[in-house]
């Protein structure tokens, strides 16, 4: 007795939905644990801020450094080329940004695209964007650039697909331009 193609398709959809849900739960649990710790003096300790300001060692190799942001290789790459651009100013996530941050986000995106070109990667074929809270693993704004998408496992494909938990940089910029100051 064989399953009808319609039944098999339904099972695949259920499987993908379950994996998506599991992936979201993992991201949510990472978000809950967070990367920002409050010290006894009340100051916040953020390892991305430490990387950007050369305070923690050994930091990742900073591939690009400007007066506003740095670019470095992701510690847990989803593909051969997986880099993060983070602002030197501590901003928790994409959710705290407003229209005044459009310039910063454009410069981060432009810097990332130029960096990818220096690695012989076509930025138009890369995944470039932001995770949206609560689906973030580090409470410091970071722009992902991933190439080639074909290197990514199913969980990463789900985590980095354009959706309500991940915005590609073009969609992110369009949204920021609509926000209030």
C-alpha cells in the first residue's frame, strides 16, 4: 500500500513546520539567556561591544573596521562565507532602530557588500539581513551575510529565510524608512 503524493506532500509540510517551530524555540531560548550581562555597578557587559572596541581578547579577526562598524567572521558559520557587521554603538536589535538609523544600516550593508566582493562573492547571491527579536541570539544589532545559501543545512535555511523572524537588508531598510524618529 503506497501513500498518495498528496499525503506525502502533507507530511513534508508538517515536518518542515515542526522543524521551523523547533528552530524558533532554540532561537527564543538563546534570546532569553542573552549576551548582555549587567555588572554589579549596573553597567552592561556586551561581548560584541568588546569586539568592536578591542577590549576582549582574543576577539575575532576584524575583517573591516570603520568609525561606525566592524565586520568579522561568524563564530558558527552557516556557510563557507558567513560574516557579521556590528555597529560600534550598542544597539540591542533591529527593533530599537528608527528612521534616524537608516544611514547607519545603509553603510553597514554597503560595507558588507564591498567586503563580499573582495572575497569574490556576488553580494546579490548572498543572504544579507537581520534577525528580529525575540529570534536573536545576541542582544547587539548584527547584520548577517551568508554565501552560498546552498551550503546551509535545513535549520539554517529556515532560520535565515525572509520571514517575520528574519528581514533581508532591503526589507529592513524599507521598514526603517517608515518608522518614526
